[in-house]
């Protein structure tokens, strides 16, 4: 995955390409961003570009070196991550890394090391890394990946060049999902719910979004304000922890947006396979009421994000939705 193929981080890519071109890459980088936003891809692109002989500021993507980096089998890349049954990265792992970096590279001009997630280094491990970051053995390149640089020791942070990755835009997620072979209908539903993370987008897909969508629609259609238990039951069944509730609210937002599109005579909807259910939402009430409900759902989403109790927030919202006028 050369830089040329990375979506959505143009400024970062430009800075890194310039540093390759001028031979002024840092010894140590700290890449901060949510998982699934492209930090790892950018890391591999930087290493590929540094190892590949064919261009001065990007990798060719096809030579043996580039293929080994992409395939995770390049002997000059050392990866440090928590061992399978451990929470933290231990000082022993750091010592092993330091020993490996001090050996001559097999085929690349220098060795590279990726530490992920960097915030999981034990304090001892982090302390033992300080000197390595200042003077990497054999001029090695060290890249630390984290979701939150604030969780690292300030002494580690100050020795690395910090690069902050923004979440991907829904448009970029959509493009990446379609490139990965997902059908356009599913991709356009998942992209806005992914929070800018491809990892999240793929998890959403695996959870069988279509089944969840049907469950939500069926619960919504059974709610009746005159049978208040049906409202509370739906809130009970559909709420979960904060994150699950936020996903549910994203789904509701996409339904009501679609309902507004249909009511306004536009066929441009995201939930195409649930069209008849959305039409019911669209035609049951005047358009102004649908807009009010959409705003109420968005407000509930903000409340849940700011720590409102998910179940109580949904009780309140669903009573509002079930009320006919
Ligand atoms: Zn190459």
C-alpha cells in the first residue's frame, strides 16, 4: 500500500513524502488516531517507501521488498505488541526489540520497528525505550501507534514526532468499503455509522446490519402510545451500552432522513431494502412532524454521548415517536 493509495490523509502523506524525498525522516514517530483510520497503512507506506529503491518519495508497491512489507513478512520489520495472554507490553519485549535493532538489517537499508498500542507499554518498558528513541541502534526507524498520545509518558511523547490522524470522512469510508467489494446499498448505510473507522465499519457489517435494521423497524412499528408497555419494551430491547445505543440512534437518524427524502419526493435513500417501512414512516405524519422527530433523535444522540442513561433516554424518545401528533 504505497502513499499514492492512501485515502483521506493528504497533508500527512505530503509531509512524510517530503521527508523521504529530502532524507529527513524522524528517528521516531508517534501516530495518534482512532483504530481503523489508516495509521497502520500509513506506517507501512512509510516503511515501504524507505525500503523501496524505485522512487525517492514513495514505494513502487510491486518489488519483492514492497510485497514483503505489505504481506507482513519483511525480516527487517520488528513488531512489538502485547503477547496473546497479556494486557501490557513488557520490558522483556523491549529488550528483545533493542537487541534485534542492534543487528545488521538483512536486506533493507535500515530496520524498522512498530509498537502498538504504545500506551500499553508498562512503565518499565516505556522507560527503557527512552534511550532507544534518542539514539535508535543502527539508525532504525521507530513508529509508535496509539489512540491517545495523552496516555503516554511525556518523556516518550517529546522524543517522537507526533502526527495526528483525523477519523476518515464518511465519503472515504464509503469508497474504501466499495473497493473492498461491499455492495453499494450496505456500504452507504454503514459508512455514516462507522465514526470514521474502517475497523468499526467492518464490525458493523459482520453484525448483520440487515437483520438489526429489520428488528428495529419491527419494534418501531409495534409501538403504541396507548399501550405504554410496548414503548418501554422496545426501549428495553433496543437499548444497550452507550456505544450500542449510539449505533441504534444512528440507524434511526438514517431512517428518518430517508423518510424526509421520500416525503419530499426524492428517491435518494440509504435504506433501499427497507423502502416500504420507510414509506410508512414518511406517510404516517406531516413532514414537519417527521422533521421534529429527526431533531429529537439527534438531540437524544447528543444526550447519550454526554452520559445520559441510554435506557431512560430511549424511553423518552420512543414515547415521543409513538405519540401520533
Ligand atoms: Zn518497491
